[in-house]
């Protein structure tokens, strides 16, 4: 069951990036923080 959750969570994070969300400007650079939401498992 947890495996399905991980796949869904990652898919949502990458979908957010594709839709222009999950990013922040730091020092003139774009950081895609949504990409790192699944780290720490």
C-alpha cells in the first residue's frame, strides 16, 4: 500500500512542477522544491 502512495505523491509533485507550481526564485535561480518533497522517506 505504501508503494502506491509514494508513486501517487511523486506524480502529484511532478504535475505541480509541470503546471508551474512548486518552484521558488533564490538568487535569480529557479529551485524546484516540489522535486524534493519525497526525499526523507
